[in-house]
């Protein structure tokens, strides 16, 4: 596996390559990231994994400085998973000068994490746009744990005619249901135990809907009640929206997402369930 730190060297390495799969990450890899590599290997001849903790997508009071990093471990995991190249630029390599250009996607960024983290998705869209220009992938693979991010990137690709196919990949969970996240390492044992309520409440919501519930407020209240029973849980949002357009619904219909953001101590976790009524009819 090749490790590259600068854009010029990566472009030179990839210049004659076709059918490239890109797996963008911020590192501190887990099985969720590796599942993206596995999916990329199925349809790509060359798999590029980027490892870059992007400062543009962190707010002033967020965890950029303490975001977990272990580059040697990440490279070993990427190699074992079968990645061909790790692209790990420095901040100065990606942003050598003060930038006056950002990529802003409206509408799908205005709810959920976009509402509570102003500017976050501008940072995401900008760095992903740069990665697409640098790598020029045929496919790009993103996990659906951050389903809003997938929707934002797909909208950007559609609107700006990027010649890349976005491949959304399923959420990977621990055996007890906790969605894998690099931030899980922050959780104390008690916080981690209580965080299981997120996946449990989504399962309950699915059961509630399968039994015939169609009232969105009833579904949300049911979830909030379950999460609220955990004393360490601080709910940021519980929402039910159309997916991938992320528009308000009056009643359950079509394809929709049940999305959660909850803090346990200082650790903010997200989780979601995407489904349609066709699955239960």
C-alpha cells in the first residue's frame, strides 16, 4: 500500500489509473470505515482512502484538537483491508493559503446537524469537493450513519455535475447495537451503556410503525420518552423527515428518515433509521 502526503504525488500516481474508488475519512478507523473499503474493492480497480481531519467542518467550540488520531494504526488497518493508497495531507497541504471559496449546499443542510452546527456542511462540501478534484474518482463511498452528509454530497454532485457515483453504505454497529463512531472512544463505561438507547429507540420506532402508527409526533414522542429515561442523555434533536430531500412531513409517507442526535457527557452521538412504508405494507 502506498502512503502519500501531497497532492502532486497523488495525482502523478493516479494519472494513468481508471476506475478509482475513494473512501474519504477523518481517520481513527473502525470497522465501519473498513466496510467502505470492502465495498470499494468490489467495483473499483484502485481504492484510495483519504485520512484528513478537516478543520473547516469543526465549530469554534467543537473537538478538532482532541479528535482521536492514530496514523500508524490507521495505515495498518487500511492496508489489511486492501486499500491501495492512503492520502494523508496536512492542513497546510489542503489549505495552503487563506481560502475565499467555499461550497454551500442549501435546503438539505438546514435541518438536523446543519441547524445545530452552523457552517459544518460548508466545511464538508468544500473538502469533499477538493478531494473529488484531486483524486477524480469513479466512485465515492460514504457510510449512512451520517445520512445527512450523504444527502448533502449527493445534492452537490447532482448540482455541480461531478463525474462520480456516490455509493451510500449501511451503518455498521457493535454487537449490542451501538453505531460505530470514532468518537465512541470518548464515552465512559456508564455513558456507553446508556448510549445503547439510541439504537434501541430506533428499533422501537420501527416496531411502532410496523404496528400501524403513522402520526409523526407520536413516533417522536415515543423515541424522546425512551431516550429521556436515561439520566446521562441530553437530546439535541429527534426528527422525522423525507429522505433524501430532508423536508418536513405531515404524516409518514414515502421514504423517510428518523434521525437522532444526543449528547452523553461531552460526546455527541448521531444515529438514524431510513425506511419506507412499502417495507411494512
